[in-house]
């Protein structure tokens, strides 16, 4: 009898795990957070939709960010290590820094705009099913959004931008 229950459980897990849908990664927004010696800190909010019947964990995010279609930021390598409940969505914060040498030219080229566009492209690794720890790597992230030029200008005013007067 135990063997029958085990076989049924194994068949159910195989169907659930064998047919998982990819968690959907999309940008939910960006916010200017701080000014530091490294530059202006942003927090990109990634909305991760988990339509599966099991929990998944976002382990590793590797992405490139381009602001205003021409300013490439340093590559993001971030490990949120965050579990996402089955059938739900979660906001995952991803920290990004705009180096000071890019802040001045970015502000200069965006004069007259309220928003500055950006594009994020990259990959994220996820783990499915807490109990089994099934890993799926390289879930694609390719999305765009915008951030407030005023917020960027205010954060830059709290720091020192070399060459900007």
C-alpha cells in the first residue's frame, strides 16, 4: 500500500515539477534612493509572478542597465535569495548605482524631460519546490521603464558630481 501512495505522490510531483511555468520577471519601477561616494543609488523593483502551484526562489540576478539609450551602467550581480509563494507575485528590490562620471552627462542630455528611460536585460536563476530544490537557471529579463529626472537631480545635489557646477 505504501508503494502505491509513493508512486502516486511521485507521479503528482513529476507532473507538477515537470510542467512548471516560468516565473515572469518584469520591471515594476525604479526609485532614486541615495547619493554615495560611488554615485547615485537606485532601487529597481522587479515584480516576479509565480503562476506555479509551488514556491520558487529567486537566487541570482545578472543584468545590464542602459539609461537614456546611451549610458551603460556597471553590470548588476545580485542575489536576493528570496522565496516566492505559489500563485502569487512578489516585488524583489535590485540595487543599482549610477557612477558620478555618468550623472552629469545624463542630466545634461535629459534637460527638458521629466522622466529618463532605462532598459534592463539579463538573466535570473530560480529554484523550484523548497523540498526538492530543483534549480532552473537563466530565466530571461528584458524590460524597460523610466525614473524621475527630478529625483536624480535632487540625489545628485546631496552628493558631489565632479565637473558639474
